[in-house]
C-alpha cells in the first residue's frame, strides 16, 4: 500500500476529536499548573512573613483594619486563588490525558478494522 497523507498517523490523529480536545486540555492544564506553582511559592512566602494579626477590640462594632492586615488578607486570598488554579490545572491535565487515551484507543480500533485480513492463515 503506497503512502498517502490520509494514511499518515499524524493526519489521522488530527482528525480525531478526542485526541485534539485532549491535547488542548492537557496544554491548558500544564500551563495552569506552571503558573499556579510559580505564584504559590511567592504568596506562601508573603503569608509566612506577615506579622501576626492584632486582636480585635470587642467594643468596636466595625473595627478598622490596618494596612498590614489588609495586605495579609489580600495575600491569603491570592494564595487560595493560585491553589485553586493549580488544582484545576491538574484536573484539566488529567482529563486531557484521559481524552488522548480514549482517542488513541479508538484510532487503534479503527485502524485494525480497516486493515486487510491476510488469507495465509488457512
């Protein structure tokens, strides 16, 4: 059988929706994990170096927060966001690997069905 563009493995993989969607999810997931990990290190250090929060005055109904307390609260919120980003990146990457696996399995089944059977096994 002569080689054609339609018979190439790359062409068949690009035409398989599971493989394309899985590769995209895998790429986005890896990007999210890399961005999340880089920022997690930064904000963990900021939260660890922050001073201990001052006790609130029980007599004040709406106590004013100091600038240090506001920075600490913002750093905690950003830390939680980047933890979530890292987790979502892991889930997207796992879903991408699963979709690529399903697509490769389906592609293999399709190529086995399309392969001509040999008459030499009589």
